[in-house]
């Protein structure tokens, strides 16, 4: 599989110039240009180079710096020039000259319009203090002779990259879209203009893409069952693609803040996929929209990664090539639906290979069901996995902490061997057991929140007392404190239309690889603990880090923002205070806040908001 070449560093946006013509600005950053010049001047891994015609005439180069100024590329480096001649079998000449070499290169488009060359405009030598030296003329001569010819090799050739892009476009437009005798993309492409800027040299690449042949417009038929399954499988592939790529990007940086932002993009994309799967509308293309929306958010973070050390990316230009491929798809989308653009599973795999080469899995499905400790640790979700209590502790909590409920459990369920979670297993709340049921749940929630605080000190002191009512209110709003529903004879885990399960309504699609999806269903304490971990993660790493408590409302904002993110994903963090928040979401947030304030003040939720009570 060919990779999009190193020239396609930063495809930032695209413009439709005319029917079928797209112009993409490509930024060859100074760091990449420096690498190209280093190769031309034969620098080694230590950043040094020795160029010679013979042992008596050579230049030694080091300490290269590349910048752009006044429409040119400026290359500076330390130089030691040795000049002389053989006399009586020995090299005779002055002592080596040491100083700085300054090159000025002018970028220009080559004749065929598909490559950029850098024409040497000047080469100057100076001593380290920038003053001319007495022996600078001989040194200048040898520098001209040995350095300038190699600089003429520095070119950016688009032919190879365009061939790979041609294959990608062919795949996107569908099999057989190319016509006999039609020009290839390489033949239909030109560099329209060049511009130097502080970050590097930007080239605008204009290329023609032929519209796919369109039949008479007729309404698309409704998906049949097999087509619907195929559509959902593609969404699974998109989920797997994003997980694979974002994990690789997170591993490539040691920046915790950048990893958190990468996870936010993944979680929001997964929320969107989960929601899209509940909509049976064959006229929409959620996969395309999800890809484009996610790409627009991911793109700036990848640009930020380029400026950092990336220990996880062994090849310098893999990240740049991957960005180029994604931006190429973004550019094709600007042409409009008449060009037959669509995201395919093969297209996702092809794009992933630009970053991961042959490490890309043959398929991104099926989606995993179990937790991945490495994934959890990568994104800072390395707290408790589950609550663990001794028999003595459970007995104390049941008999001493639950009041009359503990006594009831002792006589009816062997309380010395049973925990609230075990007592709740398979238990469906009904009128005749409601008081006992709610006491059990309240104790479980308090137990888990207290255990989290005992093992973690990341919450500010002002928020520790708020964790318990936050957990209770979230569980009440999400599930009415229910893990199971249905008849007592056949209890089923509470499951939303979007796939969220259990008391804390954890969506397995959103949190896959973080939690064991089977345990979220089978173990109420595991489900509750997962909800607490998600709540505290959103509060600490999103709400507090982004300063929600500094907005009018103070610490109350942290509670509101945390629940908003819990309910809708990281992008919903500030929805509670935005004027453009849809009324449906405002109603959800307002109802949660009523539950929270009630529980915080009275330590008990409004039972009638969920259950029929009384005679």
C-alpha cells in the first residue's frame, strides 16, 4: 500500500474553485524542510555532516536552523572549512576556518507544475560574531563548490503522493469510476501558487475530480434488513477506526491534557454513534457526518502533536501523511454529493495505514466487550475497578449502618454473608418491597461513594461532601435507582433505547475498553462504581480543568457541568449555561438539579417522581 508522501504535511482546508476543481493548501513546515535539507547535505543522526572532494578540501556542518523570511527559506548552520593542497605528500594549508554559513533559498514551481524546487539565491559566511573573516574567501569558494550543488537536490515532488491520492479517490468514487483514456489525477493536477509564512512554505494544489455519472434522480428505497445491518456495521467500523487512531495518537504524547482532549473527541463520537443507531432514517448518512465532525475536532490536536515529541510514532512523517489523507477526504466532500463521495470500511483501513502501516487490524470489528487496562491507564482512568469489602465490614455496614433494614437482612438473608449489591441482584422494586429496596440502594450508593473518597484525594475539599448527593441524584435521574426492571420472576437489566444499562445507565458503546460490558449488566456494584468513576473523571479532568467553577454560580457549576457531560458527553459540559441549549436538554438538566438539591438538603429523593406511592 502506497503512503501519501511526506509533502502532504498539513492539508488545512479546501476550496471549490469551479465544478470539479478543488484547491488544497499544503504547508511544508520548517521542521520537515530541515529534515529534507539534512538528507541532501548528508547529516548524520547526531546532526553533523562532512562533505569533501579530498581530505585537503572539506566542510563540516552542524547546528542547522531553518526559518522563512522575506519570501525565502533561510538556512543557517555552523561550518568548519578546511582548504589546502598536497605538498610533498602532505596536506598543506591554513588552519580550518570556523564560522556560520547562511543560505537563502527561493521556492518556485518547477516546469511541469507538480514539484517545488528551492533555488539558491545567496550563500554567505561570517564568523560566529557575524563579522567577515580574513580567510573567508577560500572558505566561501569551497562552500560554494561543495554545498550549493547538494542544495539543488532539495525538491518536493508530488507525482508519488498524487498517485496514492488517485487510488483513494478511485475507491471513494466506486469501482469502475475511471473511464478509458481519462487522465489520471497526476495529469490533472497543478501547483497553483506558493507562499512563505512563519511556519514554512505553503503551496496551493489545485486538482480536478470528475463527477461520478448520475442517473435520473429517484428517491432512494428504504433500507432492507441486510442493508440496515451493513449500515450499522459501518458505524461499528468507524467506532473501531477512531478508537485505534486516537489510542495511537495518545500513546505518541506524554501530555496528559492532550490525551484528555483526544478522549473527549472519542467519547463524543461514540455518543453520536449510539444516538445515530436509534434513528431509522436511510436518507441521512450519519457515518459521513460523524467522520467529518470528528475530523474537524481531531485535526487541530494532531497539529499540536506535530510540535511535540512523539515517542509512539517511529516514522517522522506518518502523522503528517495520516492528516493529509484525512484532509483529502475532507476536501473531496467539499465537491458535493454529485461526486459520489462516501466513507467505506476499506477507505477507513486505507486511511489508518497511513499512520499505523501494517499494524492496522484487518477489521475494526467486532467491538470488544472486556475492559482494557492499558487503555484505562492511557487516559488516566486508573482508579478503582470495583469495591472490595471484607465479610466483617459488610456485616458492620448492614447491621450498624442500615438500621432496621440490617436487622431484617440478618433474619431473612444471612446478613453476615451478603452485601447490599448481592441483596439487590435480580431484585425489581415493587410497592411491597419499595422501602427495603430503596434503603438497600441508598446504602450501596453511599458505600461506593465513601470507598472512592477513601482511595482518592483528587477532589477539592469543597467538593468531597457533594459527591454522595451527586451520585444519588445521577442514579435517580438516570434509572430511578433501578438495575433491573420487568416482572420479579424474570428480571431484565434496565436498558435504554441507546444501549445504556443498569442503575447508572452506562453506555457500553461509549465506554467500551474502559469497563467490562457483561459486568455492567450483571453486577450492580460494578455498574455504580463505573458511574462514580465517570462522574469524578468528568468533574476533575473536564469541569474543574476548564474552569466551570469560575463562571457565575461557583462550585454549583461543577455539579451541573459534570452531570451534563455524564448525560451527553464531554461536548455537553457547558450546556447547562448556554442560551442555545435545546429545550429537551434544558429540561433534563433542570430535573437533575431538582433531584440534587432535594437529596443534598433532605438526604432522600422525591419518591413520587419515579414510583407510585400511597394507597
